[in-house]
């Protein structure tokens, strides 16, 4: 059985295509191309979509004369994989160091609501039986 796809094994352009698919949902290659920064040719997008399909990230279905593509790997799974990688690579696996870095970023002012939510999450991690709001 092939291993599960890892978002980390994608090229920059493949990640951009996946990001476009997450935003667009089912979409034809032309719409995906339009959603890309500095878009490559239509045939290059189709080729990348074929590669992503071979890797297990994308599936397609016929919609009349065109194909509609969709992400097979859920965005939440890709986000989790990417965050775990960042956590290991830059913070030695330390969640507290990563959170501290995020909180200390100048362009990331936290509102009272954000701070309350963080406090609630911390309390919940200390007491897993605490009820959800």
C-alpha cells in the first residue's frame, strides 16, 4: 500500500496549485491557472495537475468536455503536516517556543478575544475534561 501523501513533498508550484484548489473547491484547470501567482502556461498547469494526481493529492471528474479537479488531501491534514514540520525544524519540537514567537511578532497584535481563546486552549490542555464553550 502506498504511503499517505505528504504536503512537504510538493514543489512550490504544486503547493500553489493545492492552495488554489483549497480556495476554489472543484475547478477546471483554467480557473486554477488564473488563481496562481505568476501563472505558468495552461499546459504546464495541466501537467502539474497530472503529477499531483499521480502523487495522490488531486482527483478529477469529467464535466462535459472539461475536467474538474479537486483536492483529495484535506486542507487540515496538509496544515497539520506543515505545522509539525515547522515545529520540528525551527523550534526543536517545542510548542511553547512556537507560540511565544507568534505572540511576539510585531504584526500580529492579539485582541482580547484572541487572548481569551488562547487562555481557554491552555486551560483545556491542562484539564482535558474541561467543557467546550
